[in-house]
């Protein structure tokens, strides 16, 4: 009986596959000068686009300022229409800053899609989908050597999938925020070969229970 259990437990984990990371876009989650002094604004990083098709699995930002504890922000995914026009294609779960420094979260899709393609970009809204809040993500805005192209779309109380934003203000600033994609485009579905392994494991488990 003991041998049956050991063999069953050995085969069972082999019946599932894990997603592989494709890329992480954005800038390092490090301590920078300060968050922006805006409220309810929507930001988008125009020159830090996704380069391959993938599913956005995780994202993160940096904030270690006690005055920012409790502030909220919401991750966004955009389709790039060209000419500084962008359409919201996915909205993740709102998160609350605890000022612990680098903070990482699951994207946790709320509405739309978390599948991105080459040329799509990420952004964020200060506050929730339907409310505003003060700035959270730390930025460098006067330090030499900045490489980020930030598009600022002003204050928005609400945001929804399918909404198109255009005519932004453009700034050269670096932000401590990143988004990660994986190759899991269809969800946690076992591959055919691993399904067979699972069936074998279940059969052995059943046989052992009958014999004993």
C-alpha cells in the first residue's frame, strides 16, 4: 500500500504544467524622488510597450513614503492606436499602497482582457475604477539620464474598457512600475500528454484501493 501511495504522489504533480515568463516591461522598482502631485490621473508609458503576445500575470510598483499609506491605484492595459491615441483593453484589480517599498501583485483581471500583443502598453489610474486618489508610484523627474516617455491624461473619476484616450501631455520621466507577461494564453489547461499521466495516476490509486 505504501508503494502505491508514493508512486501516485510522484505522478500527480507531473500532470500539470506551469506558465513561463515571457517578459517584464517597465522600469526598476527602486526608490525614486517622489510620487507625482496629481489626483485621479491616468498615466501611460509610451516607450515601454510589450513586444510579444502574452498574458499579463503580475505587476508591481515602488513606494516607501508613510504619507502614501492607504492610497490606491488601478493597473490598466491599452491598445496603441497610433498618434498618441490609446484604447483601454483590460483593467486589473485595484491595490492599496502599504509603503513597504517594492510591492508586487497578481494582475487579477476585472474586466476586458489580460492578453496583450506587440505594441500594446501599460498604464495606471490613481484610485479605483470609479474614484480618485493621490499619487502612489515614485518617479524621477529632474534627474539627468531619464529614459521614460510618460503620457499624462489628466484626472479621471472613472475609467472603462473600450474608452479611448488621446491628446496627452508628454513628459520624460522614469517610474518605478513593471508589468510581467507569461505564455499562459488559455488558462491552466493540462497538455494532452500530462492528461494521460493524470489518468494513469488515478488508475493506480484506484487499483491500490481495491487490492487493499
